[in-house]
């Protein structure tokens, strides 16, 4: 369940920890619930994958934003200002 909630990646880590711990305990004692432990592990890894993709998208977006800001700084004046001045001269 923690893997579904995600809770800003903390839930995914907890789902992995408790899932692996539960599966080890089930193997040692022979209790039931191996399917639930496996589900927690799978959902935990899905959550971690979503975190990785989110960070990748955030990193690409930040790099693109910084690149656009750097390009804007190198231009002498914004295009709308030069167009406005040209219209004013007429």
C-alpha cells in the first residue's frame, strides 16, 4: 500500500524495505502472504521508477529553462521592444 501512496518517494522505499523483510520472514516461518509481500516490492520499484523519471524530466526542464535564459541574456533587446520602436518612428 505504501508503494501506491508514494508519499514523495518515502512510501516507495518503505514498501521495498517491508516487502523484502516480509518475504524473508515468510520464507523462514512458512506463513502465508508471499503474494502481498511481492506486491509491495513491485509497487515499491514502480514508485522508484516514477521518481527517477520525474527527476529526469525535472532535470531536462531545468536545463532547457537555463539554456533559454542564457540565450535571452545575450540578445541586446527583446524583439517586441524593437518592433515597438520601429512602429513609433513611422
